[in-house]
C-alpha cells in the first residue's frame, strides 16, 4: 500500500494575472464605439479644437496678433545689406570678359540662374559662400579689402 506524502502539499509557482490592453485613442474616436457608449450611458467628452485643420495661429476675430512689442524692441536694422555697386560691376565685367552667360556662371557655381541675376542687379543679400564660388570661377576678388 502506498504511504502518504512526506509533508503538506504546497504551490511552487507565482500567480499569473492577465490584463486587457487599453484601447487606442483612434479606436475610441470611431463612430461605432461612440454610439455604443451613448447606448450604454457611459460618459462622453466632446472637445472643440479652435482653428483645427487650419494654418492660422490666431483667431481672425481677435485681430492680427503679431508680437508687436517684440518687434518694437528689436535693434536690428529694418533692411538687409545688399550687394554693393563695385561687386555688381566686378561680377558683370569678369563674366563678360570670360564670354559667359549668367546661366553658364550659375551652372559652374552650382546655383540657380536667379541667384546670379540678383547679384548682378544688386538685389541679393551677400552670401560669403556664393561670393567665394564666383571668385573661384571668374578669377576676380569680390570680398575683402582688395575689391
């Protein structure tokens, strides 16, 4: 005959708790879930987002809110420095001496034709990198004291 166990029977494992995942916010916004919540009487919160889906930062009824105080306090000059007349003339003269069109110069310095046009018309804000490329291609000094 079999004899009884040596001692009391005990569990050697930890209890495992299974939980459902929380629903995603996109799932909560679906019409099916909202209608089901309305039928069961669950609380539903509705939030109106102002200017949602627009590119406006302020309401049109409040008027334009440009940080006017911030603009008033700035000490920067209102206009940017443009290309000087000496630089404009030097670019044009060197380009014509090499019998180059504006498009060819633009292609050689890897810029758009519009950039060369702006430099030659004096509308461009001087960029040292672009001027350096022009100096290299045209073989003239456009920056510094030896203009």
